């Protein structure tokens, strides 16, 4: 429709990234909502902050305010709050008063159920979209990474986000083999927090665990090793304490989660038809999503599979860019879109 904006949204567990046709990536904010619970009987929770403002409240709120993530493992965990989250970002991009409702393209993990697909589509329409299309995350990532997916040639894309890791072989504009494993960025954070608790008797929050992963995390042991100071609460004394932790310890902590991702990649490679497997060996694998930014992740995957692995350009934005481009060329990709019941 003339005048209606076309918007691609990467509705992730960790971040919401918005792509607007003609402008590119216009917004990146954490998918966190802060709710205030009124003490009067029958009162509904009130939204007090969304996005970055709400993320700063994680682990720091008084008793009547809760900061939470409405998306879990790549799918909607709280339908009503997700609707508010979408409305907030649509209003931010299009303005609160608009003549035309925007057309949306939203990505979903490749393993979602029909109920989860319907929840995403309904939330988008109720949040103010004229029409909402759904696209599978690996396909959107491949489009955003500029892979030549329209030809009769195999392309292997690995997308490691906050809630899920998506692995898929794509040919002729569609997914041939795929796996969606709920082991990604958030599980890495949990593994780091659990490791620090067991080894040092120190309780740290999810924000601190994420900072440790970003600053010194590595998929492979490093030499020289990186170190950083970590502050938390001593579980024995109950008092604040500071420790120094090294990157090789963090590699050890993350290994079980990384092994789950590796097992899924091997499973996809085993199921790939021989002709496409030959193409993958020639071209290599492409890594996208926030997990692609983890040090030495590409080297680890090359070592364990024997197939060259490359990090996409701007891996964090591949999915959002791909959703926007798919919406711009919707006639070509229509057969590859996810049908909501």
C-alpha cells in the first residue's frame, strides 16, 4: 500500500533489531521490559521501561518492580508483554499517530510450533501492523549475509543468537536441512555464572556474566590469557567480594553449551545431500548472530568439522537486514515464508 512503511524485525531473545526499507537498521535495543506491580487488589502490572532503560534495571529493582525478558529461547514466553514491546518499537519507528499501518516481516526460529507462530503473528497485528509475515531465522540470516541462496548451490548458515542457535543448508531460496537448538548466548551466560558459583563460591548476576563473556570469553583457550576482575556476593560470608578470573576458565565453563551447538552442526552436515555437501566444502560455513562475535568461534567450528568457517559482515544485524530485504522482494520469497495457521 502506498505510504505504508515496510519494517523487518529481528525479535530476538536478547535484542530487538529493526530494519526500515530505504533506511536500513534504525534501532537496536535489548528485549527487556520493566513492570511495576501495584499493591491494590485486582490492579494490573504497569510498564515502566522498555529496551535499554529496562536492561539497566536487571537485578537492581525494588520489590514492586520486575525487569524481565518476554522472549525465551527465541519464542514468546509472555504474549501480552511481547505485544507491548512490539508496539513500543513500532511507535518509535513510525510515530504514535500514523495514517498507514506498517507491513512487518518478523523472523522466527526454524523449530517453532504452529501455536508459537500464531502467537508472534497475532502480537504483531495487535501491536499495530497492517499485515505481518513470518520468515525462518536461518533464511533471513543468509539473505542478510548476502549469500547466493537463489541458485542451485548449497549454502550453510549458522546463526547463534541469545535464545537459539540455528543451523541450516539453503538452496534455491529454501531450507533443505535445518536444526534449531536452544543453546546459545543466554545459556553461555548461565554456564559462566554457574561455573563462578561452583569454583569460587561467588554469586554473580546475568549482566555480570554477560560482561565476562564479552570482555574475556573465548571458544578456544588463549595464550596469552585475558583476565578481568569480577564482583559478586560471597556465598559463605554473605559479603561482597572481588575475584580475578581468566579467559581459559571461561572457555572451560562454556564448553558444554558449545558442544551442543557443535553436535547440531554435525547433525546437519550428516543429513545434507552429497551434492550440496560438496558445495558447502567448497564455500565453507557462514557464522552470524551475536554468538559469532565470541572470540575464536569460527576457529573452533573449523577445527571440529574440517569445513572452513567465516564470520559474516556485521553478524549481529544479518537477521534484521534479511527480514527487511525479504519484505522488499516478497514476491520472490513468498513460497519460502512461514505460514501461520
